[in-house]
């Protein structure tokens, strides 16, 4: 299951004994915001996805923090089936998935004339949650392309679950000579190096290389080739429905069914 525990004990009074750096606003108290305690595999999965796809912005008066977790064009099922529901369960927030349109740069526009893509997102306004993520869990939430370090969740007992969230949010499967392989791509080498470190913590040695596109822009790619990908698939949960469908249809790879929450 995506989440494993009963998180409704995590009210702000209760968790203050364990998390000391978050600062709730009056609005957080009024809405009954909760923070998950203890951290478990399900929490680590969501936080891996938040680390890979989330950003935090401050309100104009500096009193409220906005957490925006944004997916890719094929991630709507992931956000509808898991991300919004996980936010609701972990933080006692009813969240719905929104969509935002992005204009495709002219050099990437397809022959059929598509000029924009629509991407799913979940937005959360909460100083308590933002402080919990940044200050208590030390998850850096600048834009994914500029963040520098792998948080502690990627180095300890929950590294595999944290990776499952990162894979769901930022990983891409592709066909490597008839076998599945995994790739991560970013314009920021520090971010992709953090992903390479995360894989190393799982005893996987990826290939890291710098690429240049036709416009002269550089990016860094982290690739897990077929043998290591198969070994990963034998022990990690594939959370993204798009990934699961691709693996099933392209490679007849059987993946156990997931449910969003345990029965």
C-alpha cells in the first residue's frame, strides 16, 4: 500500500514532543492540521515525491507558506490516486488535483501542432507543514532544479521507500534493447548527483553523464541500465500508474497491484 499507518494521532499538540521546529499559524490550528508521527514507509514515499517535485513559496506578508507539488503531463492518475489522498490522510487536509497549462518551446513542438501540455498539481497552504518539511525533516524545497542535497530520509532505513517516491515523481522508464531501464534528467548536476547518491545507498551503481541538446543547453542524466533496473524492480514498489502500464504493455512485466491505502 502507498501508506501504511494510522496517522490521525499526529495533532499539533501531540507531535510537538517529537518535532520542535515547525511554527503553526492560527489558520493551521483552526483547520486541525496534523503532522505524521512516526515516520514510516508510506510517509517516506510521499516525501520522496515531494522532494523531487515540490517547491515552497511564501505569501506576500510572509506568514503563510505554499507547498506546490507538480507532476508531468502523464502523472494525473498518480496525483489523483495517491498524492492528493496521501496529503489528505497525512495532514488532515482534503486536497483535490488541479491542472496547469505549460507552453511547449517551439523547438519541442510536435508536428501535429500541440503547443501546450497540462500538468497536475496539488497545492497546500500551511506554515506548520512547510516548517515540518523544511526545518524538522530538513527536506530542501527550493525548486527541484536548484536544490543541493539529499535529505536524511534518503540515507537511512527508509531510503528504498524514499526512492520509490522519487522514481514515481521524476523517473522515466525506457526500452533499452528490449529490457526496461530507468533514467532521471535535470539541468542541475547537484540534483541528479543526489539521485545518484540515493541509488548508491540502495547498492545500485548508475551511469551519470552530461548531455547537450540542439539548442546548446546542458543537462545531466542518471541512468540505471537493464540489469540493475530488473534488480530494483524485484524489490521496490512502482507507484506511478503510467510506469506500471508502460512496463506491463511494453515488457509484459508483472507488477503486484497497489491500493492507495490498506483495507
